[in-house]
C-alpha cells in the first residue's frame, strides 16, 4: 500500500470513528422480554452522555451475586456512560445499609467498600444492620470512629442522597432488585436476563447503544412559518 493510500485509509477511519462509536452490539434483545420501556420516561438529556442507574442493596443476595459482572463491566463500559448506584430501602434495616453506601461514597471509598460489604454480609454472614457494626467495618479500612459518625449522623448531604434514592425508587415504581434503568428510558433486571449476570450486562450495552443511536440521529427538519 502506497503512502497516499495509507493516508487516505486513516482519513476515512477518522471520519467514520463517530459512527463506529454508535455501532450496536452484535447480539440483539427483545422488548418486553429482556427489557422494557419505563412507564414514565425521564431521560437526562445530557448531550453525548448516557446514564445507567443500578438499584440495589447490600442486603440483597442477588445484588451480591451479580457484583463481579458489574465490576467487570465498569472496566469496559463506554466512556460516555455515567454509572450510578442507587440503594433501595425495601426493609427498615436496609436504611442503615443505604446510609453506609453514601457514607462510603462521601469518603471516596465506595469502590473499595462495596465488595467488602457484600462479602461481609453474604459470605461471612455478618449482621451489619446497625451503625455500630458498620463503624467497625469502616474502621478496618482506616476510617476513624469520629469520621464515620460525623458522616453517618451529621451530614445533610447524605440524608438528601438517601431521600433522592427513595424518590427515584418511587419514580420508577421498582419492587425488585437488582434493576437497571438506562437513561431514564429502559429497564432491565437479572430476572429479565434469565438469571445470567453476564447476559444482563450485554442487555445493558445493547440499551446504551440504542440511546446512542438516538443521540446520533439528525433532528427532523422544523416546519417553516409562513410570513
């Protein structure tokens, strides 16, 4: 291949790159089987970004079971995807666990604490539904009692985040977890994916691609007003 052909090929790849970024995954999935439309869509409408919400709880065995697949997906997810965990409170004791997540997030150690909390509860069978037992676990990660209690008991921002999580749970009318909402438009879950965590993550990638296609599509021409 001549230098001229090489430059031409590179130039064409450069032009096609934006289109290739929106290419759909090789596997397709079926509406109302592997995913469904949200009853009251609430897309974030942030240009170039797709939001993925995971509704979960540290007290949920299924959430613990899918965590390795979620962690693996987080390494490879598209850069324009914003991922956020949203703890739900289906049981009174899960309120403590929801606060635990936001304390860890506030201290910038959520990525480290999440697998520890899942392991402590579902592998080691520790009861972490009290502030005191949580504090001891956080202490093993270098968080002092004063820092933990200051965030757990005296942080209006953490209380606001718990309130927002409850509002989102009601907004999307969620009654089972783990459930994922893609850009406020699509819903999928481990149940809809046949109980296969890896398949569920493929469904999420498919839905992300669907949203990216919508973003890439040109806007319809606006009707001109007659003078």
